[in-house]
C-alpha cells in the first residue's frame, strides 16, 4: 500500500500543471485574504471549557516549541466577497490535537473543527491538516487551541484560497512521497546488502535510514492516513535510535578504531553513551524527547564532520567523499532543528528536515557504493596479484630468504598479497595463511618487538622511507630466531602503501655479536665481568646512589698464598682454583651485586643499595670465611685465605676513582697486617702522606 501511494504521489507530482506560483497569483491571494495572527493565552477569568473567549479575554504571549503543552492562536481576517478557503497550519504539521473555532463579527460561533495526528480519519487533504471553509464576505476570527507533547516548530494557523492551496500542495505531497520512496528503496537495498555481504557498515546504514523513514512518515501524516498509526512518539523515538546508530556507522565507514584513531574512537564511544542515555531520559520526560532528538542530530552531525576532516587530512579518499555528504547534510539539518517557523506557509520545517536527510542518504549511498566498488576492485587486484604470485613463487623459491609484498591501506589495515614459499621455513606459517589473515604473521613476533615493528612500518609509510628492522620471531618448532627485514615502499593512487621486500635469518650473526660482546666484557677464565664492565656498573651505581641518597660498598679482594699454589701445582690447577673461588664469592651476593675479576688473583665486589657499613662488613666476612674453607681441586685439598679492603660511598669517597683507591689501599693494609682479614678504608680526613 505504501509503495503504491509513493508511486501515485510521484506521478501526481510529475503531472501537476505549471511551476511555482507566479507573482500575480501570490498577489491575488494576499489581497483576497487580509489576515492577522497572534499567539495568545486566555485570561484567568475566561472559561474555555464552557465558551469561546472573546478578543478582550485573550492576552498576547510569547511561545516556544520546546516542551510541548497547550498553545492558543488567534487569527482575524476580513473577506470582501464570498470565498472558498482552506484553513491549515504553516511551519509545522506536528500536532497531536487541535480545535479551530470560527467566530463571526457578532461573536457567534459558526464552525468548530477538530483534528490532529491522533485522529487517523479526519482529513480533507492528503498529508495535510487543511480544512475547507466556504464563507460569505465579512469579518471573522479563528481561535485555535493546540495540544501536543512536543512541537517540531510553531504550527501557525493560516488561511489560503482553496484553488491556490490545492494547486500548490501537490508539490509538497509529491516531495513527501518521493522522499519516503527513496528512503524505502535505500533501506531495502542496504538491508539486503548487509545480509548477503555480512557487512556491519551496510547494516548500520540501513538502520539509520529506517529511523528516518519511520520519523518522516509519522511527522508528514503518511502513516496516520494510510495505516491509522496515531502513536505520536513515532515522531521522536526512531530519531533517538538512529542518532546513535549513525555514530557507529561513521566509525565503521571511516575505520575509526582504537589503534589508528584513539581520540576519535573514545570520543565516539563517549557520544554513543550520551545518546543512549537519552532513551531512558525520554521515557522519564516524554515532553522533551524531541529536544533530545535535536541535541542528538547536532551531536552526530558535528562528530561526522570532525571524523571526515580528520581522516581526509590523513589521505582517506572515502573520508573526503563522506565529508562532502556530511557537510551537505549538516548545514540544512542544523537550520531545520533550530527553526521555529518557515517563510513559505505551504512548506513546513518537516520538509526542510526531510530534504536535509535525503541529501545525506543519497550522497552517503554514493560513498558506500564507492566503498563497495573499492572492495571489488581490491578483490580483483588480489586475484591478479595471486596469478602473478604463482610466477613469482617459482622464481623466488630458491632465494636464500623470504621475498614478499606487503600493503597498508589508508585506514591502517595490513595485508600481504605475496610471500615466497620460504616463509614456511623461516616463520612456520604458509603464504596462503598469511594472505587470508596477516595477523598470523604478526603473531610470530616476539611480544617485546611487536610495537617496534608496527611503529617502523607506519613511519616508513608516512615518510616513504626504506623499511629496515631486526626483530625476534618465536616459532613453535624452531624456537626464537632473529630475522632482518628490508623493503622499499611506494604510494598507490588510492593512498595504499605497498612494500617490496626481503626477510633473512640473521640468528647466527646475532649470536656471534652477542658472544663477542660478552667476551669483550667478561673474564674468559671465570666468566665474571672484567675491569671494563665492572667500571661501567660502578659508575652507574654511584650515579643512582647520588640521585636517590643511597649507599654503595666496594671490596678489593686479594688471594693470600695463591702464588705459592700456582707455582707448586701449575697454572692449570691454579686456574681451576680461581674458578672455584669466584663461584664461592658469588654465592654470598645478591642478584643486584657484582663480583668481577680485575686480573691475576685480584677480585672486586660491588654491593649496591646497602644500609650501611655493618651490612657491608657482614658480606665481607661471609666471603672471607667461604674462601677460608678448603677447596678440592684435581684430588688436592687446598687452603687459601683472602685480604679484603672495604670502602663505602659516600663516607670514604665521592667518586669512582676515589672509592677504588680507598678500597685498594684498605686491601693492602689487610695484607700488611698478615692477611685473612677485612680492613675498612680510611676517611679522607684520616689519610696520611703515605696514603696519598
């Protein structure tokens, strides 16, 4: 029935005679009906329940469409000859109930007309509240009482010559039915696309159109006249829903997500929460439900503009097309929600709002269609790439590494259209698996390297510079391997960045580098840190201690009698003894402490973040007693002792060289005193000339 009415309305609009009313027609109408209107309210003394208030009982007042309620309007007019008239409302037809009371110049009530949206069968004209009047010459007054939960704009009673009115409303009827026909056609199309393509974007767009179809059909009186649907809140409830749906649609259409557009994403989530909160608020205060709709329209229109501008500046082609559509909608939409009346009494605020949404949905249909075409083009391109890939696969199968092609769309989505067969050998995923889901490739990246890999890809795309990255990959079978990637980028016409690159396994090289680094910093015999690494750790410890007000202890240790053992049993046994001694020292230390070999039979110990001298002495005594115990080496029981010099920061020195000198001097005093003991360094004030 609705579609038949739409088709009939379109045919009627196309067959209407003539264009817009001529200046002569408008002039004839204005001179034939001299009418003056004003918003009024009955005086407290007037009894509106039993009679019609006189002009003297009416008080001029200021009114607003917000919040609904009862409004009164007085229209006075004079006819110089018998005239066929139509009494209708200008600016808006969103009325739940109205009563027109026609009074002649003697104050006699000659006609009472009742109507409104809640009366589905009281209409003289299709999609209008207009009522016919046939009056002789004379002076008249129309007092109109209007009552609605809310008003879209201020519905002002207005008189038209019947012939002129019936000629002109064909245009508004055709506009209404054509607009609803477009809404219905787009709704059906994108609902089908959402089902068959399993596209959330299409589904959200279809829901947005559905909300506007329900609202416009109710506000334009279509549903009340065709189907008898008289529920007044059908004018506000669908818009409360579609406003929130639109936010989700924009986020899906433009790829606004947490990773690539965090600010826009969280703003969108916040606005969705605000718009969703309007639903219970509208239930609590139904008279203000339309005001919530107005605020919601402003919110989603401005959010759409912000997303469109931001993504357009990032080179998003779909966003540029969307921005045009949204700007074309936002301007008339913001005007429509702020108007209280219209300049042409035959065209209503509802018409302006519908035209604004029509512009939006028609232009958005082009944007969504472009996106669909882009998807098909991408699929066609992927198919062509697959065919080329077969040739490349054969050519690159023997290369000592992975040859690949990688892409990033303007929305930030990754894809790997091609990878050579060695991908399975190197990363333990097949090229087919990566083509279907590139995240399977990124899943192999070491968790500590993942962010660096993604950041380097984005940087390479932004500046079109060579991508180079060394990273760790963790495979189920091979375990952790070091890989090196190199690729050259290019920018495609649609804004996509494509890389052509090569991945090689550099695990052996990285292991060799790590071994060389370890050898350069550690003693080859005991595997303890050497002098260079120990000096670096001591520097760092003193800087940290100075920054946080902590204390550090340094020990210089010399093995008493080691030279005798070394000379008597040989260097090989001496080396084994040094290993055992170094292990014994390490047992008595915390993980944060360091023991290092300075050369020969000299060792140093760094105690980081200690409480004071007493703690340092306890550790030193443990080391001394541990080394005092006999060591079993190659069948020999060997006894050895240690001389330990202990210096503390900041008591004995305030820098690295001073602390090392203080500990060294304390160690020599321990040896001079007979060895096998711990000697604490002197403070600066206790130094003698011999110490210096």
